[in-house]
DNA sequence: GCGACAG
DNA sequence: ATCTTGTCGC
């Protein structure tokens, strides 16, 4: 059958999303296919408290100094609900817009979510990596699937994340005695290399500097762009309608 | 049937 | 993800 022209790539039904996921999952490369990494980007999305607005931000860091090289952001309206396993269809649209605004192309992208540690081996990091054909790493704060297992207490300790005996990622302790993170291949990078980079990015905190800086930026943008336009003003003692209140007493 | 379930 | 107060500690 002939492939249909996609004019609105993100207006998909759940069934279409599952099918697309299955098609794209075949393109994921789980081995190292990356050159010298000079720049690393982090991507993240924030949600407006009382609307379906989303804001995505990208922060590109110098891989050696971890200094910010460039950053960008984009606003969007959620077009897809949050369904565990179809996460990328909700967050990728604004992330892609933010990435398109960049002047430099990052050599590696660290995502806030899973790579192949996913039911159909196609988490957010894989989706983003395949679309741009850029090396990506999935680094989640919690797991989506896989048998729960604790690595040793020391920073750098890992334990394989297993799904029916298959290694789909690593549970990596990035700081002594601190909750681990879940690392998995996104695209064009091996699990071992992915863990090395994540550990290298976790200098002082549990999460990679890329995710931390992007999280900061995304919240900042949300505050800047969404201040003053709340649909319903909060009910406080200051704006109670006293005349209406008294008429009912 | 019951629990789990990235952000 | 977001809501949310105080609290413990360097």
C-alpha cells in the first residue's frame, strides 16, 4: 500500500501511534555510532498548571566544561493524552520545535525519560533520536518497565534492568546512597557508553547537568509565558464577593 | 482479576 | 507533570 502523506504528524489516534511506534522501532541503532562528542543537549517539558499548554526547552552544554553553549524553547498545546508507553507523542512536538531553533546541532542528546526500556523498545529518547538521526540517551527518574533491582550503594554502581531476561537498560547509582536513575539506549549509542556519559554528567547531583539545567529553563519559561493568564482567578478572602455573601445570610 | 504504569 | 508547608541540615 502507498504511504499516506502526513500533514499533521502528531494528530494520531492511539492505534496509529502504536503502529508508527512499531515501524520506527526497527530503525533504532543500539550500538555506538557517534563521533567525537563536543556538545551535549538536554531536553525537557513543563506543563501549565491550569491549561493544556506545554513548554519545551533545550539546553546545549559544552561536553568538557558543561558550560551552556546555547538554549531555546517552544510553546505548544497538548495534542495527545498521557498514556504510559506513548509518552513521546505528547512531549515530542514542542521538543522538536525547540530543537529546530538551535543554531548548533548537538552531538548527543540526553532525554528525561526512557530509551529502549519500553514495552515496544521505543521510548521518547528512541523516537527523538530516530527522527533527527542523532545519538540519544534515555535517562529516567523512575522506571516504566523492567524488574526492580537496586545497585550497590556507591556512585557508579549499576545493575542491569531486565525484562523477561532481556537487558533493556541499566539502573545506575549516580551519587552515593542516592536513588538511582534508569539509563537506556536511545539511538546510535551503546548502553555502556550511555552510562558513562550519564555518570560524567552527574557531577554533584543525582540527575545529569543537562536535565537539571533544562528543567530550570523550562520552569523559567513557563513562569515568563504563563504569568497573568490564569483561566479562573483563585478564590481567596480578598476577592470574595461580600455583598453576595451577606445577601444569603 | 489485580497491580503497574516514563512525564 | 502539577498541587503543597514546613522542616531538617549544611
